[in-house]
């Protein structure tokens, strides 16, 4: 959990206002004109239809490509003509959509704030595989269409690639629309409620238009919540939901009694509002918890946080294969960067620094992005460290627009290209492609207690810290993310983090 930052000033409490006036003021404050209170299309309505269209485009494209390829090679042996074959396939599309719906491929965007196409991949793979087998069975049963097995395999392969690609493009478009935004309230303005607000403000890509808090006894406010206010008390929650067109309510440790809170959640749920509940002991809950019941009582099950030897071997094999392939494929880029560094400034191509990870120290490889005397000049820019001052963390050192950075170095940092040589550390077994953040020795000395579990796995080129915020994440929160990564590690999570890192690298950093 991130560090709770406070000041003596309480959260601003909005004066009692009629519902219509609340709506007017909130519109003006956020500069986001919205549709009428309860008579507009919501995120789920739009996303389900856009994703269904994306699936249709991907499937039809895969089918047409397979038809063109195999007809050109003279392998088509169907009874009907090409046009009729396409028509028959189009008639099966509603069944494909039903299969996709059964795998939950249309509901998650409305329910989960951070759902992405990467999270859909297993479901898409299952949908395409099952649909292909059903299509094969139907063709054998009707004997109207007799596609060859190579053609079916090509269609399956193309669909597995094209459907996620179309989904990614569809999501990229829909997230730019106003309909994707969800008006959101947080019930509870204590430490946890304010921490949730801070995290949501850091991630506008979630599409949550955070309106404010609902609480009768708020705690002193954090320093990083902007102009968020207390919009009312729990007794006014239902009226606020109706007046502000709220689509999501986050329940974050409200001080109300169990009975009152349960009634509020049920009342809001009846208004077609997505309700998210921050559970007690949330720090101990990972992404793989299961919910089961004991005579109707819901119980959360935590899997044992253990790493099997076979899992570690599999992780190492994946690192070896992918790092070796990446070094070969990226070799022209690596050579070009090395030449640019030598032409831009005097000094070595690589920068090597001692880091700590997995219980030992090693020297990390990076492209040099600073002048050769950068370390001697560190005291000159120490006062510019963005983690100093109120609410900062002096354990971390990051200087925006650091004057010690070279011209080429600024470009490399902007797109994280300076970190590519770490593939050598991965190949040598000192690092992993995905893992905890590789800390310098000074930073590592501040990690203690259960957080030392982060040393159970090798440090990674990417990880939760990279995907969720890079250098903007406070030290304590970064260490907590590393702990959660290690204690909930799976190979599937590693693959997801790799895919989620790629679009982040294409977005340049604000300052380097």
C-alpha cells in the first residue's frame, strides 16, 4: 500500500445543494459535459457492441485470407462456390459471438477498471479453438463445405492473431469517446478512500471520471487529490447517484455500520451502478484469489505463495529463448544506437552500475545517456530531485530534464531504449525479462521485513512497477508491488506484463 500523505486541512465539504444544482456545479468543475442523468448509453453498452464488431471483422478477415490463399494454390475442394461458402460462414457468426460471450469477452470492460486486450487473449484463444472445431464438425456433418485441415489451421492461426488485433484497435478508439467515461464516486474519505482516489487520478486511461467522496466523517486530506470534495453524506448517496449519473461506486472502508453499508450497496446496485468494494486485508489479496462459500457465506481463498522448482526452470528457459532472439533481431538497432552515442559525446557506449537482486549483486548494462562526469556533478542537481519536498520520498532520485543527459541520451530515455542492453544481463542469468525492479545498493538498504521476499525472484527489465507508473511510483508502493508480484507469480502473468509493456514503451515519457 502506498504511503498515506496528510496535511492538517480537512477535505473540502460541499454545502448542501439541491440535486439539480449539484449536477450543474459538477459539470462546470470537471469540464466534461455529460448526457442526461439516467437516459444515456453507458460504457458497457458501447464496448460490447464495438468488441463484437471487432470479433466479426477479425473472423471474417481470417476466413477471407484463408479462402484466397488456398484457392490460389488450387486446394479448395468445396461442393459450393466461394460466394456461397462466405455466405454460409457469415451465417455462423452469431454462434461465434455466443461462444465469445460465454467466455466473458464482452463484460469485463464495464466491470474491471484495468481490463485490456492482453487479458482477453486466453479467452479469444479458447473461443477461436472451440469455434473452429465446431465449424469443422458442422462441415463434416452437412458435407456442403469441405475445407482441408491445412486451411482450417491457417484460419485458426490468422483468427488468433487478427481478433485480438481488431479488439486492441477497437478499444483504442472507444476509450477516446465520452461514452467510455464512467462517473465515479468513492464511499469513504478515510486513508484508504483517499489512496484509491490518488491511484485513479494517476491513471486516466481507466476512463473513470472521479467526481468526489461521500462521507459523513472524512479524515484529513492527502496532498495529491486536486480539488476533489465531499459531495454529501451516505444518506444522500442514492440522490447523488441519480443526479450525477454515477455509473461506478467504490466502497472504501466507510465508517457506516455493517447494516447501513449493506443497505446502501444494495440500493445503489438497483440503480444499475457497478459497485467495487475494497476488501479488508486487501494488501494480502493477489490476482488469483478464489471465492467459495460455506453454507452461503462467501469466503476468499488465498493460494499458498510458493514458487515450485519447475516453475523457476520454465521462467529461466523463457528468459533464455526470448532474450537470445531479441538480441539477434534488435542487433541492427543496438549497433545504430552505439554509433550514435560515440558520435554524440565522448565516453564509453555502455554504462554499468552495481545493482542488487535475488540475494546477490551484479553490474547492470545500459546505454550511456549522461556525460562521463555525471556522477561527480550529482550534487549540482540534487535539489531538483522531484521526490524531495512535501509528499516526496528522498530515497528515490529522479531529476526531470536532467542537464547531465546528452542529446542522444534524452531520446533513448524517452523511449526506454537505454535499457535494451539489459538483455545481456538476462542472457547471463543475472536478470529476468519480468521481475522486481533492480535497485541500487542504497535503495536496497531501505527494504526490510517481509518486503525482502522480492529477492526470491531475479530483478526484471519490466514488471508491475514499469506497467503501473515507472518513476512516478513512490518507493514504498514500488516495493509493495514487487512483493505482490513475487508472491503471486505465474508464467501467464509474466506474459501479460510483457505485452502490457510494449504499448507503454511507444508512449514517450514526459521528461527525461
